[in-house]
């Protein structure tokens, strides 16, 4: 019977752990704040709460005497949070970079059924029709602000001196591209001249690849090209090379075809009109998307992969941190057995003891979470990185972003680890037979 009771009790604890962690990860922060306020009121107003507060105060006051064992919990959880937040910061930074590449008042048109620019082909007649569609903004001369563009992949030596090559996205554009993207600015040198093998390079590409400085020649498509300028946009475009579309098409034997058409809309609300005009034209078989949605969709795969990797690594490291917390708190309960038994003997109930041990553990976990989040922010926030070449958006340079939301996620993980690591030792302390504990030396 006792064995069955023990098994059922263990299953009950496991259920409490599962429900507690699920609620902790799902509940929004306002709900968690309400719970924290209610808990504080319980500790202030009710007898059992005041008992829990007293026992917690005694335990916290002895932490300096247990600095070695307590630091195991803090350091272990700090490591988990630092690694988790840093990995998730990669996905967040990548997503932010691609999101800044688009806007709600501009659109991209590709061949129907194409997932990205590189898998799309549009003939010259289609690009002309697209530029004349309803909803497209026009410049002072009445010309549509539409940019037929050609995207190809090229290889260049990396700037790390290893001798290895990396893939870079080369974009063939016309004068309209600068009007479609007014945020793109030349920061060094000048724009390329139409009809010449000249190109301007994004600042991110310049940092990643060798030889991309104004005045230098590089080899692309078996032809020599001259770098004449550097541009900056603060988006994924900074990872590209730009050149005259006709010259790029001749070099890579693409004829008069283009991969996409970027257009500036009269306003964000004009997109529906623009899309309907394209869908209703029997000469076209194309898909239109706002550039904001297009680049956001392009970032989903990489962001999801990085998030999964981060969570898997975090879980593995978290399990280790949980065992570290369990060992530390079980040892703490064992050394304080007589103290806890004395409190029980003079009228303290089991619940205050459970709460006290768990609060002590979660306090250590909170400290570890703050340290880990701070380390991740100091070391990795704004750190430059780049993706491997892909079929959708090519190599993209971006900066890791340790956002408040990620820091909050790290703290939630820290407290969840503290919850699991403190629950079982807390229950053991509450169940400790008073007479047995008082006899222990």
C-alpha cells in the first residue's frame, strides 16, 4: 500500500510539473503578473503565507554559507539561458533584416507558381504589361515606378583569407530600381553606368567577400567587372551586388527575360487593385505580393530551423541544469533537516516548507537567468553573421538581435528549470518525518 501511495504521489508530482511548465510557457505576462501579485498577497495576509515568508527568509540568509553549491545552480542556468537566447537571436536578427527589405506600399511580381525570384522567369512583354497595371505609382514625368530585375548567383572569394569561395546574389537593375527603393543610398564611390561592366556592392557583401572596394576589378561570369560604388539599405539588399540588367543578362545569357518586377504602389491600399489588375489580364500568369510579405515568407524557413535548434539545445542543457539544481537542493534539504523538522514541530505546516524551498531555488534560477541574458546581450547583440547560400534569397548578412522578448523567454526558461529543480526537494522536505529528522546529527 505504501509503495502504491509513493508511486501515485510521484505521478502526481510529474503531472504538477507538466501542467506548471505548460501554463508558464503559454500564459501571457499580464496573467503571470496577476499570479505574482496574488502570491505576494498570500504571503503577506494569510498565516501559511507568512510562515512561508519566514522560512524563505531563513533559507536566503544562509545562502552565503552555501555559496559553492548555490553557484552550481546559478552558473548552470546562466549557461542555458545564454546559449538559448544567443541562438534565438540569430533567427530574430535574420527575420528583422528580411522584414526591413520590404514595405506595404511596394510589391514584387514573379511568374505564377514560383516560390522566389531565382525560380521565376518573365518575358519582356510581361514586364511591360506589369509596369502599366493599375495601382502603380508614377514619377514626376508620368513614368511608372516599376523595376524589371534579373537575379543570378555568382561565386566570390571570402574575405577571411581562407581561399574558399562563397555564393553571392547579383541583381541586374535599371534606373527605376533606385526610385522603387529610395532607402538605398550610395555611401562610397558612385552608381554604375548603364551598358558597362560596372557594379555597386552592398555593405554587407563588401564585408563578407574579398576585393569589393571601389576601383577594384573582380571576375564574374568569366568576365571582368569593376566595382565603382558601395551602397547601404539596412536590409537584405546589403548582401547583394547590383549592375546594369542588360549587361547581366548578356553575361549570363538570359536574353531579354527578367526574374521579377518590383513596383512602387500609390499607397498600401492600392495593392488589392494592382493584384486584381494582374489577375484579370489574360496575357499574364504571375503572382503578386507586397515586398513586406514576400521577404517575411522568405525568412520563415531559416527562422523556424534556428528556433528548433535553439530549443533542442536549450532542452538538452536545461536537463543538465535541472539535475544540478536537484542535487544542490536535495543536499540543502539534507543539511537543514533538523532545522526544517524543528519548524514543523513548533507548528509550521508542510506547505510553507515546500514554498520556501521552491522560492529559494527559483531565486537562484532568476539570478542565473539574469546573468545569462546579460551575457547574451553584451556578447551577441549586434554581432554580424551570415547565412549559407540558399535557393530563395542567397547569402544574407545580418546582425543578431537580443530583444526584450528573447530576454523574457530566457527568464521563463530559467524559472521553469528552477521550478522543476526545486519541487521534488521541497516535497521531500515537507514529508520528512519530524522525529527522524530531530534525531539526525
